[in-house]
């Protein structure tokens, strides 16, 4: 019998221990079902299929099969999805060899998982009381199996959605980074193409209007120079990066933790940093083009740098919707396989799980 222990060194992926423990727990349940006896040929074939699923889940978790291609497997989630889907299939199939008491014990976790995964209006939603009417294994087993299969399918689909959202964020971050790198390189060579300097004006403090101009211009790198400097765009982009990093730190602080193997909060933060550089450059251009009322000119180099930092952080106004979307996806999927820790509505007075006839005969 094959086992799923890792023989390839330390495991650095946080989801692997969860898979390893769950796979071994399911394997024990399969061994107990076989040791209990009373299985026909179909039952023994089903247990063999369960063990094959568990072997494949362990092999995927420890990167033995499918063969690891670091970037493609990470991008497509091949190993993650293979491990969990095989583990889910094994758990559903174990219901087919479970006894009545085991089936009853599985009702509440299955209902909690379904409540977390399915919409309220979904006709597949079940409650604990819905299962009380099924008093025999033949009645309870197919319905419980269907509930587990449906909830696992929805949770796996949501994880695929989470992975797609992460990939979109990372692709956007890459495109913005490439765009900014090209822009910085071109403007650094030809600073007059995208000047980030402002005329030196004497402003009337009472009216706020410019009354005179002095010689030279104020630039991000220096004050009172004759024209744009090569390093102007580098300084503005760097301060925008700092502002974006500050916004990323603030957004991560507000996000809750997750057991998902996909680092969506990190992807959101990765996008904010280069986007801060972009908004810093665009913000100064907008001020220079008189698109911001009351800010037709900046008085000094320090003021230009301060606005570059502020515009770098201001991209949070654009990306806060991404923060909200990421948190919504994470809240909707607190765990990959089960809805552990989710409250299940309980009846006001707990009643024993009895067949209809026994319940009628029981004293009130």
C-alpha cells in the first residue's frame, strides 16, 4: 500500500500539512471500514478507489505527480486543485461504506459546509432537521452524499475564482511595472518629453494669485534650475513607490487571515506599489496642466516631492474596491475543504435523532 509521506525535504507551502493530515485521517477511515468487514465486491472496489484518490492527493501535495513545473503549476493551481479535488472525491465516496452512526455524525459538518458554499435560494440547501426524516442507511446515504458532493464542487469553484482573481492582480501589476519602467527609461533620457518641473512664481498671500515669475524652474531634483533634469522622473517614481507601499501596508493590515493556498492579499499589495509610481507621475502632470483647481504651480522642490508621495498613496482611492473584493472572496471561503468554525443554527430544544416510529413512542 502506498503512503503519502514526503521524502523530499522540508515543506514550505502552508496548505500541504492540512492536506497531509486530512489524507491520513481519510485513509484511517478507509482502513477501519475494511477491518469492520461485511463488504461485498462493490464495497472493496470502492475502498480501492478511495485509496487511489488519497494517493493522488498526497502525490500532488508533495509535488510528485503531476510533475512540478514551478511557474505553470503555481499559476494554474494544478497541484493545489489536484490535491483537494481528489481528497474531496475520497471523502464523498467513503460515505458509501459508512454505517448509520457515522452518517449521522457527518450531518452537521455537511450542513455547515453546504450553508457556507450554497446560496440561500439554492434548492440544494439542507438543514439538520431535513435529515431527521431519514431513519435508514439506504435513505440517508444518497442524500448526504449528494449534499457533500454539491458543496465540495461549489467550494472548489470558488477557489478557482480566487486563483483567477489573484492572477488578474499579478498580471495587472506586471503590466503597470513594465509600463512604468519604459516610461522612466524614456523620460530619463529625454526629460523635456515629460517635464515634471514648475515655474518659480511669486504668490500674493492674500489672494493666492501669482503676481510675478522668477528665473528658472522648480524640479523634483533641484530648485532654481534652467530646465527639466534627467533624474526628475526617477525621484517622482520612487516617492510614488513609497506611497504605494504605505497604502499596501495599510490594506494588508485591514485584511483578515485565510487558510487559502492563494495569497490574494499579497497580490493586491503587489499591484499597489507600481500603481503608486504611476499615480505620482500622472498626478504631477495633472497639476502642471491646470487640471487641479488651485494648484497651477508648486512653490518649491520639497512641495513637489510631498505631492508625489501623496499621489502615490492616493491610488488607494482607486484600489480600495479591489481590497473589498479580495476580502469578500476570502470571507466566502474560510477553508478549502470544510466549513470549520462556522456556526450551524441549532434547534431551541435539542431532540434525539430517532426514527419516526420511535419518536412517536418516546415519552414527551
